[in-house]
C-alpha cells in the first residue's frame, strides 16, 4: 500500500506559451517507489481527469506538451508542461496510487501573460537525531529585513523561527537562523531531527512591503539513522564544574569546530578549536581533550554559575554546511 506523506508547492504560475515544472516529493518507501505516479486536472464535476501517469498514459490533447519523470531513488517525480495556454489555469493534483483519489497534493496553476520564474524547490535530506543546513537566498543585501522559516500546512505557513528572536516552543534549542552574509543569503540550521520534521517549508526575507523573496524547501528525515542516541541534558552545581562531549564525523575535514550558546534562535560563539575563547568565559571554559580518530572533543566548564543554565550547540563547519548538535545544561544550587 501507498504510505506516509507527499509534499509539493501549493501554487504555480507560468507565462502564456511558456512552461512550468512541478516537483512532487514522497517518502521513498518500496511501496511508493513502485506505485503509479499521476498528474490530473480537476473538473467542475469534482472528478480529477488524468493528464499523464507513469503507467505510460497521456491524455490525447496534452500529448507533446506534458512529461512526467519519476526519480524513485530521490523520492520525487517532476511534471513539466510546455506551450501553456490560458485554459491550463486551474486546480491540479500530483499523487501516487492506482486511482486519483489516494495520496495527493492539490495545487493551483495560474497562466499569466507574463510570469516570473520561481526558484526550484530545494530537497534537503537528514537523518533522525541528525542536523541539516539550508541555504536561503534573501534577494537583497539590506539588513533591515526579517528573515523567517515556516512550515507549510493546508492553508498557511506556520512560523517556526525568525531573526527577531521568535522560536516556536517545539523547536526551542534546536533551530538557528544565521546573520545575513554579504551576498544577502542566510542559513537555517536545524538539529535533533524528528520524523515529524519532514515536510514542505518556506524560508526568506520579509521587508516592510511584505515578502521580497522566498525559497521552497522539502525536508525528508530518514528514520534509518546512523546517529546513536546521546545524552542531551547535563547537570552541575553552582561553583562546581561539568564536562560534555561534542561529536563530529571522524572521516570529515572541518574548517572549524566550535561551541556556542543558544538563545532565542541565535548562537553566540564561546570557543573554537583554533583557540578562541569569549572574553567573559576566559579561565573557566576549555576543550580539555580531543579524539579526532573517533570524532569527539570534550568541553570542560568550571566555576558554574546559575546563568550558565540553558542550551548550547556543538558545531563543525565544512564549506557552507554545518553539522550541529544541541545540549542543555541544568545548574542547581549546591
């Protein structure tokens, strides 16, 4: 049987005589990989008439201007329509199953005299308990825009985090929106990934006049994971000390390994493996040992204070990708 979830854009726009490509993402289970994929158009009667399917069927009036390409290894299929006409405007479904009423995503296609081309959807893969890095274009380099990350639902996009410090309670300690780079782009980092994190997201920058640019992102979290369960909470007494391990891929080469303090969706650098230590932590925090062969290093924090309680991130940077893991320190009075 067809199982789990299907994701894809809810709105598409194309220009008269132009083309659109729509990507539909699915959980790459054996059942989904081998099942029929289809693209159909809703009629006023409520019936969805198949335009093309992976069973080698194409509706006669669309032959020569529609194609369906299934990429089962990626968990996605793409439908391309060319020579767009005004009559192509309407509601479509991309789906999986022997009929057109099973697992599907509905979307609205609008054909306009002149339409701007949307950025292609990014597909990001992660592992259970792992982390992902999403690169988001902001479209402009002015720093006064609010950067955001939201999850697309049936009727709206639920805000998860934004650069003004708001973070949904279910993502406390495990999501970060980085400052803008000189290009205007920024990164969204997520860790401690859960199965329910799979889905369709939007990231972008919002100016005073509304959303200037946004990027669609499909996140697929594989439940088969090579990442073991590790301790997430560490406790110590005021005046005492505690240590914890940070992990990274022993086979990876990293430009920087670091520890930062997470608060309200941003993370202040405390120390890195090149010797940097934040002034206010000097003398009481250090990397006490490092074991590159096993991909670990140990951080020791002394003279604990009540205000040390909170979330911390271990990180390792490789190009634009960051491998991160979150942990929480609990400090009690001695």
